[in-house]
C-alpha cells in the first residue's frame, strides 16, 4: 500500500463526519450534582442543569453524556468557555472512582510533537467511599488487534504496539488506504473498561475513548481538533468492537 500524498490526507472534520452513527444513546443527567476530586488536579463541582448544559465550578458549558454501563458514565465538556479545550470525565456511581482527561490544542505546530496535548488524572467522587483498584496506566492492550465499526462507512483496524503507541488503518471510509502510528495512552478504569486516547502527528486532532472489552464490546469517544478551516471543533464518536486476536512477545516486552 502506497503512502497517501499530503494533499490526499483528510482533515479531521472530513473523517469524523458520521463517526458517531453507532454510538450509544445520550444520557440525561438533569438534576444530578457530583463533586469529582482529581489527584494532582482540580476539584470539579458539577451541577447538571438539563440534558445539554452543566455548571462546573460556576462556569456554564455544554456537555455530552453516555451511560457506558448502568453505573459508569462517560461525560465530555467541550468547554466552549475556553477556546480549543475539552474535558472528558469517566466516573462510577458505585465504586466512586473517576478519571479526567484535559485535551488542549497548542498554539502552533512543533516538529515531532502532536499539536493536541492531553493531561490525565485519576480521582474519586463524593457520595461514598471509593472501592476497588484506583484507575491507572495499563499495558493490558499491548499486542491486541481489533476492528472498530463506527458506521456503515467507517471501519478501522487498531494494533496496540506498546504503552505509548498504536497503529491504525482505515479499511472502509473516506480515509480508506490511510494509516499511521501515533502516540496513545491506555488507562484501566475497571474490569474490561479501558480509557484509550490518541494524539495524531499528521493533523491537529486527539481523541478520548472508553473501550468496553467485556461482553458489550462497545466504544464511546470524543474528538478535539482543528477542522479544514483551521478552527477548533468538537465531535463525538462510538461504535462496535470486533477483536481479531492478540500476540504475546516471547522474550522482551515493548516499552
């Protein structure tokens, strides 16, 4: 397969169009109040006003929520109050564990670095004592190979090659024939639930996903990046996971 020329490389808004077709339905958190304390990060006082707006530490922003499991929520705040930033939260109402990811578009391109950077925190919620293992970085996906079907026109393959990088290729869709190896981060949230984030080198885009690799085999995610006109844009995504298999490195372990 030949490498696509730079002028053939699709912009973020082009490939993200329709990528939420198979996403799980939105959850309405109207009336809920939750405090999330992120270790070495902020304390977030969240008050959900309706199905689309939340006040976080006194600042009103839109939000998008999905009940990934009965007790686990994936919530994204596009932070329209701050240009080029988004805050993604995962929390459990039973274990009272939480994760936070702040995605920020940098002011300019830096050679060898993704334009969009991400900061990760583990945390806890109010309402009860935290139980179970605290979320943290995981090597569990290394060597796994999965297909991700986001819509009838979006089919991608992922190979998790290390704790810092993954390789992808588009099998169906506007990016068909395109692929790359990008920076990635994986954190385990709970049994079968993995936070997977990537930061692309070629274009200014990063994403946050929660993979449910248990019986459900579903993924829920969001994007932040610069569209074809150079403006910051937020998008949602989601779909089905089809495991293809895994390899185990016999003598050495990748980074």
